[in-house]
C-alpha cells in the first residue's frame, strides 16, 4: 500500500518511462543491501541486522509496487472500452 500511495501522491503526473527508470535504478541499488548485511557494514552504520533486513524488505516491496503501477496504467490505456 505504501507503493500505491507513493505512486498516487508523487508519480502520477510524471512520465511513465521516468518512473520505471528511476524505480529500477533504486531497486538495483537497494538490491545490494544483502552485501552490506553479509559484510556487517550495517553494524558500522549503527543498524541492527534485524532492523536492516526488515527495512530492506519493506523498501523493496514499495519500490516494486511503484515500478509495476506504470505498467498497469499502460495496460489500462490500451484496453478497448468495456474490457477493463
């Protein structure tokens, strides 16, 4: 739900290609978080392992929703009337 709210509040008027691009870039960067967890870099930042892994999952889920919603918008635009 966080991703849907973020999309509606922040990205609804943005170009779909920009939303897809930047959500993919952010997901790729945050996808490297397990490396920080394995190397214990999160402890150097003052973050507990459990908190860090939980936060990573929440952010990845929200970014996944933000990245997927533009595709749903495109699909809705190309559907013939009455099919939605």
